[in-house]
């Protein structure tokens, strides 16, 4: 983390790993105290670094019509993370959700994550969008339609992944993303991804290939570099709308299966972590959490996720204002004011987990 800070790089971290995450097909069983312990332990570890920009409570948990019924559990995790940060008296690192770009319920997902009481609402909303495939335009890519759909959204919104590989990547979308066509609504985005990873299909996204401990630039690296150099940063406030209120919760439909705005109560066994801290996280080890812990047994009262400040950071925790390189990179609290993401997806939840 200090090496990232020395390079001026902020971290946007998904607190989940494959073994410790919500199961979109069995959200009730997987929303349990063992899972939350690992989530909270991840917060404990990374909140200490001043270049931790934000936490994702989930990534593409909802990626179809049937999986939309997992939404209350994703939102409950967001609520629990915000309350944990507040009760442990940590720096207010923003918590939000990274959604799939699904035409059926993209807007409903955004509205749902931003409706209800303040303790339930996301601090930001992001989604993964690969609909701009070069050569394209603001209109042809359908980005113009999405900007219109989110024009009155009151939480900061940005692209948590972009960079279509169906055609040669010139990253022409960068110029549009940071233009006045989009900055009144969007706060930039994260290019996917930095290193070459995975199978042949995923490898197309990598900007550099790690060979012998060195980063070997791939052709897309120069293309993205050129796009960034040719794009001016937004000036002033980017034209954002300063006024805004909570969204209206979407009603149940053929494409959205959530019938009300009730959320599951946090599993009772997880409340101990608010006072005593979460302890050590599993990282990439452990047997997983999806069917390992005590589940929620009730429905939460709206507003019950507000921090009660019943505890302080335990003696074993590291300070929230770290020394070293990271201390020179401070992240301001996220509010309705815009912030700009102009980054590459450098670190994933898997890499983050190795630091636990």
C-alpha cells in the first residue's frame, strides 16, 4: 500500500473473496456472521491506509433477473460496513456497490441501493460497462441513454470497469467520459485491468504482463496513455447537481423481484465485532463462509444501522492515519460533491486478501 501511495495510486477495494462472499443463489444462508467477520477484518486492515479511497460491498452479485432477489442482502452488507466503520470510530471511507451492466434492471439496482434511510444508502454507486467498443460515439455506445437515466441520481456514480476488447482498444471513450457530456452525472471510471490475468479471454484486458518481476507494457498501455494525455481533466465541479435526495425504492416487476424495502437484520453474533473488533481475516485461506455461520433471523428496523459508537479501535489495531508514504496521500470524505476516478483497476479483492 505504501508503494502504491508513493506512486500516487489510490485503492478501491472489494471486501469480498471467492470463498468469503454472498452467494447470489443463496443469499440468506451466505449472509452470516462468519462472512461479516471477514468483511470487517478487511476493513480493519485497509482503513489504516490513507490511500484507501473506497470499499465495494459487492461486485455483480445481481447480474440477472432471478438474482435481483439478492439485493436486500447486498444492501444489508453495505449498511453493516458503514455501521462498523462508524462504531469503530474509523475514518469515513465511502462504501458502495459495483453493479453489472444489465439492461433489465440496471436502473432499478441503482435506485434500490440509494433508497431508504441514510444508514442503508450507498455512499456511491458504480457499474461495469463494456458497451463502448471502438470505434464508437456517445450515442452509438448507448452511454447517452445511461447518462439520461442517471441524470437525477443523488449519489456519486462512476464506472467500476470499462474497456471493451471486442475490437482494438483505442480508449476513445476516455475523452467523452471526462467531457461535459458526462461529468455532470458521472465521476469518471476505472479501466479494466492492469495486469494480464486468467484465461485467454481475460488476458486481453491486461495493460502490462508481469515477466520476471518486471511490468512489460502491452499495446493497450500506450493506447490508454495516449487517451489520457489527450484528455483534459474536468474543471471546477464538472457541472454536477448539488441538490438531491434519496431515490424512490423500485416496485416489484417482471425484471425486479424485490417487493418491499425491508432489509434483513444483521446476524446477532456479528454485533460483538462492533465493540471488540473483528480480529484476523482469512485472506486467501480458510474454508469459506457461505454456509458456515449463523444467519439473520429477523427484519431490521429502518434506521437501525446508524453507528452507536459503543466501542473504540481495539488495542491490537493499527492506527488509522498511517506513517510512511501513504500519509502523504489523503482521501477527503465523500459527499454529494463530485470526485473523479481516473484510474486503472490495479488491485483486486484477491490481491487485497493476501495482505490480511
